[in-house]
C-alpha cells in the first residue's frame, strides 16, 4: 500500500467569529491545543504517512498560512483550488495530482479542522480502511455517536465484512431530535465524519461515472464546476448502485469542533469545568468558555455556560447553547457593510 | 441667604471597575450621559448657585481631573484634602474655607457621583432646606424609597414643621430585606442620600461639640484625623441631643448609581431594555448593560440581564444581580499584585 494523506483546508466558516476571520478560518486557529487544528491534523497522520506523502488542498488566499503552519509539507504538495467548490471537486483535483505522482496511491482524505483525542486509535482505523479499499472500494470512517446529534449526517451500518470493515446500508440525512435519539438508542448508526479512504484510481473512476462534468473539468475550468460534496455527489449514489462503499467504525474521541460550545468537550478544563485561555480571571463561573487572545484581562464573575471570546478588535458574548447564532452577528455585520470585522 | 455648593469628590470606589480605576473614580465617568457625573452635578446646582460660589473637595491625585471637568470652578474653590478621611473631616474643612470667604454662607453639600432625573425638583428641595436651616438647624434631603433597598441608611420621618421641613425621628442603619420591605410598605421612612444643607457656622459648631478633635485638627494635621462620616459623627448624635436636625423630602428621580446594575434605571434604553454605548451589536438581548469604551466591536447574542463592560485593557462580564461582586475581581487583582489594572 502506498498511503498518501490529503488534508482538505478549503473551508471558510463563520462559526468561530470573532476568532476566525475570512483571512484566518477555523483550521488555522489553535482551538484545542496551542497548535492550530491543521497542524494537529498533519502531526496526527504523519506516523502513518510521512511528510513527503502529505498533500493539502486550500484556496489561494490561505496558501501562505498553510506553508507557515506546515513547514514540512513539500512545496509541490500544496494544491491550490482555483475556487471553493466543496469536497467533490477538491478531492477529484487532489486524486489527479497524487495519482500522477504515484499511480498506486491510496488516499487518506482528512478534514483539516477536526480534533481526535485518540490519534493512535484513529490511525489504526485509517490503516484498516486502507487495507479494505485495495480492491477498489470506497471507504469512509464512521464515528460511534456519543450524543443524539442533529447536526451530522449518519451512516446506517450493514453486514460486517471479512476484512473488518462494514458495508454501508445507507447514507442518512441529518435527523431531527427524536430520530437522532432513536439512532443513539438503537445503535447501528454512525456519524459521517467526512473522512475517506480510497485508491486514487477508484475515486476518479467513481467521479467519472457519477459526476462526469466535474471529472472532465478538474484541470480545465475548475471555477465553472458545480459546488458539490463527495458524500452527496459520489458516495451516496455509489452506495445505491455498485454498493462498493464500506466503512470502518470507531470512536477515537473524534470531534468536529463545531462551535465554541464544543470547546469544553475537547480542551483541558479548570476544576469548575471552564475552558479558559489567555489572561482570564474567573470567579464563581462554571461550564464557561473564556478566551482572551490579546493583552487584555478578561474578568468573568458568576456565570454559567457562557462563551466570552475576546479576539483583537472584536468581542463576542453568547450562551453556549446559542453558540451557533454567531452567524447572526456575521450576517448583521455583512449587511451593514462592516467587512473589516469579518 | 448666601448659598454655596460644596461638591464632595473624594470618593474612590471599585464598583465600576474596569471603567473606574484608581486614577479615574466613578465621579469622573460619563455613566449616565456623555458628561461625567461630577460635571452633571455642577450643572445641576449652578442655576441655584453660580459657579463663583461652587466648591469641590477632592484628593490631590484627582485635582487635575476636577479642573478639567469643571472649567468654570474658581481656582481657589478647589479644596484638596491632605488625605481621604470620609465626609465629616471633608465637610468640616470645606465649611472653614467657605466660612472664611463668606461668614454668612449656607452650604449645599452634594455628593459628586449621583444622578437626578428631575433637577428642577431637586433644586426646589435644596431651596426649601436652605430656608429651613437659617435658624441654625442641620438639614438633610430624604429620598422617597421606590424599592426595598438594603444598601442605604434610612431616615425615620418625624412631625412636619411650619417651614415645610420635617423633624428627623431617627437615623436608621441599613436594614435587612424584610425590614426594608416593611419600611417601603408602611411609609414614614426615607433614604438617607448623603445630601446636606446647613449654615457653615452651624455645622462647625456641631462638629466642635460632637467631634472636637476633628474640629481642632482640620487645618493642623488633617491626615491624623479619624475617618468618620458626617452622618455617624455629627447628624446622628445631634439628632439625639439638640434635635436640631430636619429633613426635606422628595423623589427627584434620585439614584446613587451604585453599580452597573443601576444603569438601566438611569440611562436611555433600547427597545429591549438594554443600556448600550459604544460599538455594540446586540441580537436577542434584553435587560443588558453593554458598554464598549474603545474601538472594539462588542457583539452580544441571546443574553438577559448581563453586564458586559469593555474598558481599555480589561473586560468584565457579570450578571446584573451580581454586579456588586466586581469587588471580588478587584480583590483578586490586588492580591496577585496586578495593580496596573486597578
């Protein structure tokens, strides 16, 4: 097996505003440790796949950040997307490039902005998937749910295969709360974490069959391609036709670090359950996220489950259970033309 | 009547940290309008008592601030206390100085850090008190309670006098919650707002009788004087002996602006009841106090009854009902030697 890691770093979300800005999206933030999420991703896969076989896909505006964060990444392995077109075109482009350098390549496709508490277990899962994909199947990593999450797609688990992987019965859309609770109780459903393992040749073949226009345009007119995810555009239709889709299941302490509310799940906490960093004084606070980026002192008194994010020229205060609503602030700023703060 | 106003500006509280610092205490903050509380105090009394008969007592470290805030204050009317010794020595010193310039002076003694919504009504109350004190009585202004406040001393109201003032039956210590509720329900109790009206000669005479050491030391060794309030040291014992103590009662929309929690009572509010100033975006917030002093954007989402105070190199977040606990932060900073933030 010739393993190559492809780290997808084209994301540009707003859920970590004001820490994340358009010129520094989430993957370039040190949200869990003092290293950025993309640097942690690189280090996590490196024991399985040395630096000279790691690749990164990102937008032009973040290429310099990638080079700064990943000094060991080979220059030629930084793949700049001409435009952000979601994961199907990004993975297609990477598969072409890697396949040209190594026609036998097996790809470990990794989002750049996730956290994994058990990297050794995670690598073992990737290795299992890499072995299981050698015959041409497309593998994904299914994460065992730890809560009735409504923000993720799910994988319905099929029969176990001889190689230790499982068939995928179905890709399931994001469920409502009752359905998510049932999935958790019944078992047999895993989170779709957006992590894929396949041979470069196999994914290009599937891309050609399900998204021929995307496949044909990868190196011609990338910006004209449809914006479509690999799940929706390839994995799901493939699962309904050839059924050459499988999964490897695990827990790994995985988190997509979806918002400030998730930080207490992944960070070191004080004895009151607060996730704190920077120059912070908490008195009588519990379950809070208090981040101070600059030289300012943040004093928090008598608070529960509140996020206080002090980031340069902007400050956000929001309850943990409304952390998703930071989008409303971003929308309001955009609507009022205050793009200097975005 | 020869009215002189004496504005007491020697206070140095911590309840408005981080807006207030040791070099800029509460009276020098624009807490209610865009003018500082001391400037508002000056403007409030000026129609009754022109600038050339206004005086200010403050500490040496704040003399420059007073001059900057009150440009019309005569130079010779800035009385610098050699040390902070509470109101009895401060008022005694002012009475000596004013009495020397005008032996017939009647003093309107005003804290520099209160707010009054009805300044005309307030001035009418002061005028009534000034007339009532001409025979040598010591007058105080009693504020009609609007809530069962446990943070103030009270005045028990005695019989009405022919001049429109009332006798003071007793000075009552800060009550517990049940007692404060009873006072409010029964009536006959007023808040002691720390506002006094008397002839300079009369207060000096009473000071000589009740606090002879203070009286004797005012211009000799001020720093050696006991730290004692005019209420406790003079008004209360005088009320128990000569009974030449009286009050004028009113509402006036008075507030001592005791903490950040009080700001919604005195400031203009948005349509959700938030008191907001500076570069602030609120989404789905009510009853909050959000102050941004600098050039930073403060975004508040989904919050109720919370204070967010962004002040230069420090930020405070505290629920309104715990605003008094800012002292705990100040204590913690002092204990850890971080006096640069105080």
